[in-house]
C-alpha cells in the first residue's frame, strides 16, 4: 500500500488535535456561560466541574462515531482511496470553517459543520466516480449520499431557533414574576421546590442526552420511558427534599443547581459532540487498518458501516486535549463574551459593536406596539404589581451580567428541551438551544431596553444567520476541496495541505494587531479609569499626528497606496474613538463614589478625541478619493502653503504630545499663541486659494480638496487644544470642587 495513505492518516491525526482545540473553543460557550455570566462560582471551580463532565462524557461517546463512518454516505460504494480523500477534504474544510467563526467571535454548530462538510466532500468524490464510470449516471447520485440526515439538520436549525427562544422567554417571564430581582425571601419559601424542578430537568437531560449511549437498554431507562411522568414527579420530590435540607445550612441552592447544569451540559457536549471533532480522523484510521489488513487500496469500504467500537485510548487522549483547551483557550472566552454581551443587563450594554438594521428596527417597533396593546387591556393594579417584580436590583452585588435566577432558567430550559427532543428522536442542536434560550430569557428579563434593543437584535440576527451560512459555507468549502484533492492527485494534496497548515498556524499562534487593540482592560477605581484614558489620549494624539503628516505628504506626491493606508488607519482610529464615546455610560458608572468631577473630565475628553479623529478622517478620505480618481494634483503654490501649514501643525502636535506624556502643562499658553498664528496662516491660505480660483490657476476639484484640508486642519487643531486644556484643568483643580464647577 502506498505510503501516501500513512501520511494522510498522520495529517488527519494532527487535524483531529486542531479540531478538538477549535471545537472546544467554539462550544465551551454552551455549558460555561450560565455559570460564568451569573458568577455562580470562581472560574477555577466552574472549569473543574465542567472538566469532570467532559471526562465522563468522553468515556461514554463510543457509540456516536458511526455518524462519521456512514451517517452521510454509503461507504460500501467507495474505495479506500476515495474514502481517505473524502475524509481529508472534510477535515480541511471543517477546521478552516470553525476557526474562522471563532476568530469572528460567533458561536456556530459543530454538528452542522460536520454534516455539511461530509455532504459536500462526499458529493465531490461521488461526482468523480460517476464521471469516470460511463455505466453510472448522475441520476444515481442519491445512492451514494444519505440526504435525509442533512434535511434533518436543516429542520433542527429552524426548530432550535424558534422553540428555544420562545420557551426561554416564557419560562424567564414566569420565573421573574414569581421571584422578582429581590428573590431572597421567595427563595427561602419556594426555592427548594423550584430548584428541585430544575435539578430534575437537568438529571433527565444528563440521563437521556449525556449518558444515552452508555445506558441504552438499561432496565432503569426502560422503566423511566414507560413511566415517565411518575419518574419525573418522584425525582422532583426527592430533589426538593434534599435541597430543602441543604438550605437549612444556609447554603445557596441556586449555585448547586447552576453547577449541576454546567456539569450535565459538559457531559452531553463531550459525549455527543466529540464525534464532530475526531469522528472523521477515527473513521479514517479504521479505514486504514481495514485496508492495511487486506493489503488492497482499491477495496470497497462496506466494513465501515459495521459497529466498530472506538479505541478507548484515543477517546481518553481526546478528553485530555479538550481539558487543556478548556483551561487555556483565550478564544473560548472571546466567543463567550459575544453571548454575554448580548444577554447582559442594560448597564453593560455595548451597542457600538452591532449596527441596527431595518429588520431589527421593525421587530422592536412591533414589540412596542404589542406591549402597548397588552398594557391597554391589563388592569392598572395588576400591571403595577408586575412592573414591581421587574424592577432591577442587584442583591448579589457580584457585578455579574445577570443573576442566578436567570442562569438557572437558562440551564434548566436548555436541558429540558434537549432531553425531550432526544427522547422523541427530534434533532435539536445544543448550540442553537443554549444560545437562543439565553437570548429569550434576556428579552423576558428586560435586559433589552429601548436604548439597546435594536442593536442586540441585530447581534442575534448576525449569529443566527451565521449558523445558516455555516451549512452553505461548510458544504461549499468541502465540495471544492474534495474536487481539488480527488482530481489534483498528490500535487494538489501537497498544495492544499501547506495552505491549510499556514492558515491554521497563522490563526492560532499569531496575535493580530487588531486583536491586541481590542484587548479588554479592567478598571477598578477612579484612578484606573483616568490613567487608562490618559494613556489612550496620548496614544491617539501621537497616531493622529503621524497620520496627518503622512496624509499631506502622500497627497502632494500623489502616492495612492500610501493614502489608502492612511485612510485605513484614520478610519480605525475614528471608530475606536466612536466606540469609546458610545460605551460612555458603563465607564462613568465605574467612577466610584459619585466622582462627578472625574466623570465631567471623562465626558469632555472623550468628546474632544472623537472630534479630532473625525476631522482627521475627513482629511484622509477626500485626499484618497481625489488621487484614486486620477484628478489633477496641487499646484506649486498650493503645495508650498500646505507644507508651511503642515510644519506648524507638527510643531503644535509635538508640544501637545510632550505635555500629555510628561504631565507638565507649562507650555499651554505657548500652544495657544501658536494656534492663533496657525489660524491666521490658514485664513491667508484660503484667501490666496480663492484668488487662484478667480484667476483659473487651479482646478476646481483640487481647490475643493485644498479648502477641505484647511478647514478640517483648523477643526483638528482647535479640538486638540481644547483637549489639552481640559486635561490640565482637571489635574490642577480636581481637589478643588468649587473651582472645578466654576
């Protein structure tokens, strides 16, 4: 047998490790976010409990591997060579697709990715077989492919999105109406029974989803299936009594319920989704063993359809890799933050990250109209009582995005929906259920106020559309890669392997500049907030000075590529400043003990910074458009005047940056005098330009660009001077409130 197959098996093994890393990074959000979002325990405790669930789930996952072996295609119609190429195409496409989604911070479904990558690669190999055998027509393509599974997954997407969101909304609304945000007293009275029901749903989920393969045919499971209602009621009574006893010792039973749910979801994740990460490499390894024993690479692989037990050593190794990834992956936290930001209370809103859309605005307007109609028909007294139940109060004082009541609802509803769907043999995606339940509970909990609703709905729509695109993207990538590999032979195999290897290494081990700039820094005190802002001001002004200088020089030299780079940098600087402005309220609330003087300073500086970067962008964009459209450049007189103005701006910026860096504002009056002199020179330059226009010594477009640069330069310097003055005033008068107010 050719050594190329050994190389393929090794590559698939490496990709399996990478697949585990990418898969855990993507799906950890499903079982971690309720505990993380409510701060039910320390991160170490949460990860430890999830790790236990993963290990048990891995051990019980053996029976799920048949999905990769024969779930989407008929292996008895493919040769060993074709099966190996098929699996290689699946892994290349699957890893690239999932890593792309994780880099964008979007949760997606590894199940959908696996199924549609298998489908795409199998169709590519089937087309190759049909094309090389005149006796087989394209009408027989259906005999090679199991299309019913793909249709089941598509239906699962629709079911998961609609049912999970609706159930999450209803259960959360009822739960909040019962307990309110001031839930302490109600929890003492009814908590054991409510948490007992939650724990019952979680145990039912763990039994029918997480341990399904291990307990199939067990007498206990059969009895539960035959007496489901009796079993659930009995379990609820036992769980309620146990929790009632535990509550007598002043132990928070909500934490127990949340951590139990985290364990159950992690168990199900490892037990059922492991096939998404290593199922294809394990199936390829089984194919290699079968073909090696027969010594024939052209044999048909019908043996793959048989029940082949998975190698326990491989499963345990996969479990270890999953645990290492869970504890060390920073991308997993990035994906978690996407859901947490969408589910957080209004105080933690970050609307700047999602733009509104026509669809989201339509939904919000419709919801407001429905709410108005509901309020109209609801008696005033009842409406007032309900409103009091939803008055927000942070009794936990943990700074968590949401409280433990909502975390319990998220876990319980998700577990119950998945368990019921599994027992009824309905295909529901764990990712879709967990995410949409969290979104539904956020809506019902009134975390989405009028100030943030359209942006959050846009964020949810982005994620949901990403799930649908996963199917199309996975199928397309796998189909193309499969065709390249099956038709291109060894040369194509080497090229695609090197290309995918580069993409994976670059994605997982490099630290893009944008990622570094987005790094979240925590501010605990007023001094932290002010120190961070001073650093940002200094950094922004330094970059603005360089961009302005390079933009003017590139415009005079008609350097298109340099201007394009400057537009990109100016645009990035502006949006960073704009994001800071739109996230003003959460930062102001971090200024402790009502420090209105620090808050006043922060508001002023953020606004001045935004204006500086806006003026800079209004210089760079028109300059690039002018040169990009091949318009006539500046005349020698215009160039000379601009060079003189640029020199003066550079001197002013140098003084400003020095004062910001050293905190010494002794030269602020000097900057004021220099600013006035610059404004006079700008006025003179404008008058000179108008005279040149009158005598037709310059083109119209060049004159418009010239005047735009002068006008925006004036705005930029004016706001820069206001910025430095505000900072000086704050630092000198911070301890003298009366002077500050004056």
